[in-house]
C-alpha cells in the first residue's frame, strides 16, 4: 500500500514541475522567427505562414505530450517498483484517512 500512497501523494507535484519545465521549453517556438530572419520566407510564400504556424503548434503539442507521458510513466515505474505494487487491490478508504466515500472503491475500480 505504501507505493500507491506515495504515488498519489506526490503525483500532483510531479505534474506541476513537468508542466512548468515544458512550458519553458515550448515558449520559444514562435519567438525565433524574427530573430533568425525566417519571417521573410514565411511571408513571401502563399501558404507558408499558415503551414508554419500549424506545424509549430503540432510539434509543440507532440513534444509536450510525449515528454509528459514518458516522465509520468518513469515516475510511476520508479515509485511502484521501489515501494511495491502489492496494494493495488486494497480499498482506498484504508489507505487514506481523508478519503470520505461510503462506496467500496479500490485503486483499480470497484471491488467485487
């Protein structure tokens, strides 16, 4: 049960830190056009500006999504492999005293 407690306790912190770092990494996608003088190429072609913006948005989305999921899977793997995954079928009510639910819920869903 310790692995799942630690996983759920520190997951919001990991998510916030990863998103803060990813926001910093992706912030410069549009700002370098004028610095690198590539805006002249975008404005001179017919669909250059639209396709460039679309490609940058897609690239940013793919980078953020991939890094986010890989980071969270690595965090999840390290915590659960180190502390154990044995408590996956324990009722949530026994692992968190602040969890107020009268339903019999486990970490994997409803208990039979």
